[in-house]
C-alpha cells in the first residue's frame, strides 16, 4: 500500500487493488476515510473535522497528480509522491 503523501499526521495512500471510481485513503490516528478524487466526497469512513478540512484543501491542490497516480496504480506502475500541505 503505497503512501503518496503525509502532512500534519495525515497519511495518504492509493492501493493497487482499488477499483473505480478513483479514490484515495486518508488516515489520521484511528480514523480513516476513503475520498473520491474528483468530487472530494467521503465514500467511506470519517475524519475529525480539522483533518477533513486539511485533506479537502490538499486534494483540491493536487487533484491532477492524484488522478495520475490512480492511473499508475491501475497499470501496476510505481506511484509518485505528492507534495504535502504546507
């Protein structure tokens, strides 16, 4: 499970065996959410409010890179790291 970014204690992963629609996993402590890359909707799970806002901001800034990593994962290629939120 490749970690593609980490910021403010939030780890972001895209798994090779995931299925459409394109999404990523955000993990903060004991909380985990599965987030749609295109819309930002939480598909499963939840995050604390502050962590959720940080992830939403990061996703908006890096949507194209997330979609590129999703395409790499679909073709079983190594994923590229994405800059953390500053």
